[in-house]
């Protein structure tokens, strides 16, 4: 059996919820390995919708284990609130089905404050963050001043660590014209959640190693798209963690040999939320059509997504940076009824053709898409469960996407319903 990493191959919002739901039914353990509660997805099980932001999808299925790895930044208050929302829906989350890495860094109120101060400022670059403190928490992690889950187990030693953290943050707050934070205030914030969080704490790397050796199937669940990766994304308009598949190992404490299959969730067109370059963006009639038909509003923020044609250059690039084995192509049905469909197959940059997105922010803003135009289809693809159910032109579109990106379609999704899926290759099978 292969362990599977699920990553988004675009800027997120590729429809991971349904695919992760489908895969989590086959997995024994589901691991979150990066991000925080800034990216949500919805699972629909037996007609009931569960909206998750921080918790791994495994916790809503009986007999499955959900794991929050060390690569995740954890807001303890958001965690407790999400557990409470699931409890109201009849889902019990306990140490029997959820473990949190002892070395995961915490998101605190001062991180949310700093995120909001920066994003609301009239100076500097607006990134379009969710203002939930994820970026500042990662800054403290790499700055070696973070408060981690394990620190909640030793409250007497916590005060010294708080003083170290506030030496940095209060200097920032003074510079921003904001009131300083008292050490006692932060101590009380942490002490109030310690007893609720600590029962879930575990040495996750040991847990996963033990379960993997016992033959358990592990699903590593990414939270954002690969184009938002801090190294390989459209910097600086990115998230604050690595979102490519390699982070599954680093963010959970398992070696790269533990990963067998990388599934790239890929939308049949392109969307992004927030600021940053978007070569194939359509702001007119086509963009409105895709946004309306695709219900393109953020799960966490409710923000309207920017929409455009499929960009084969970008997906081909993320297939390489994430080592994607096969893709799950989603939302094909949104394209139903279009007279013609365009696919970006290359770029022009300052008069020359290139086949990749350059790393430079200035160059990314100047690239112009080179399109191929395909004939659309009138018949619907919605609800198709086999290739024979698809219009001939839809099949041609999918096959051409495979050719352009250099990876096969392992799953094809034709509606939000979990059974409306054409399975070509089961990622859990070697």
C-alpha cells in the first residue's frame, strides 16, 4: 500500500474537500502537515456537511485517527472552538482520534494583532492574508522564540519564554503605535487553554513511524495550493509555509521514503484569492461565468475568488516542484456550455516565449499568456461516472490537459457529490 500526499497544484481552492473525503475513507490516519486555520474545506458524509479549518478530515470518520503535525501552527482557541462545533454535530473529538505534535508552534492573540496591523496598513505590500496570525506565528518559529504545545505542560517555565517573545513583539507594537502587551495577560491566555489542549499532545513522529511500520495507510493532507509555497510560489503573495509535497515529511516527522503517491488536486480552470499575479485572469464575461457557475467564494473568508482559464504552464511547474504522480481534475462541469475554451500553453515575456513562470515578482507581473483555443461542449458533464458519460469534446479537453502538464488524470470529478467521480487510478494502490 502507498501512503498518499494530497496537494493543491494551483493557488488553492481546487476542490480538495471532496477528494480528501474520498481518500480519507480509505486511510487509517489523516495528517495535516502545514498551515493553520486559514484554509478550510468541507466534507459531506451521509448528507451532513462538516466545515474544517484546522482539524484533519479523519476526525469526522469513526475509527480514523487525525494528526496535526509539527509543521502546522496551532491557534489553541480556534482548535477548541472547532472541536466544539463538531461536538454540536455529534462528532466526538478526543485523544482517541486526534493527536497534536508536541513541537507544533502556537498562534497567539498577538500574532493575530500583528497580522491585522500589517494588512490594514496603508504602507507596504498587501498580501491578502486571512488576518488569523499564521504568518507572524511562523516568523516567531523561525526566530526561535515561539511558544510550542509542549510549553503548556510546564507553566512555571512559561513566564521566561513569554518575556523573550514580548521583547520582540512589544518593540514591534511600539513602532506601529500600538499598546504594549503585559506578560501576565499572555500567561493567562495560555494557562486558560492548557488543560484543554494537553490531552491531545503526542510525539507525532514516533506515532506515525509506529503506525506506518504496522502497515497503516496514511493520508497527508495539504492545506493550500503549491503556488502559495513560501519558496516555490508567487512570492511575496504566498502563505508563510511550504505547501509543496516535500513538506509532508518535514511537517510530520516521517522520512521522504514514507510517501508513495503524490496526488495534485487540479481545477479545470484557474482561481486565486487575494493579491498577486494571475496571468490567465478573466475580469469580464468569462470570469463572471466561471465564478458564478463554480460558486467561487472562500470557505473561510467568504471572499470572491478571481477566475481565469486553465494555465498548463503553472500546473506543469507545480507537478515538478511537488513530484506529483497524478492529478485529480475537479469542476469539469463548470465548463459545460461554453462555445470555446482556452488553455494557456506558454508565456511571452518582453517579446520572447518562455515555458515557465519566472521567480521575479516584476517578471511575473509582465508575462502574457499564450493560448490554445479548444471547441467547447453543449452536453453536460455533471454527474458523469465513466468516460462514456462524457461528451467527446470534454474527453478531448481532459486528454489535452494531461498532455500539456505531463501527468495523468487519476481521478476526474464532475460535481460536488462524492460519487460523481471517475476513478482511473487508486492512489493508495502501488
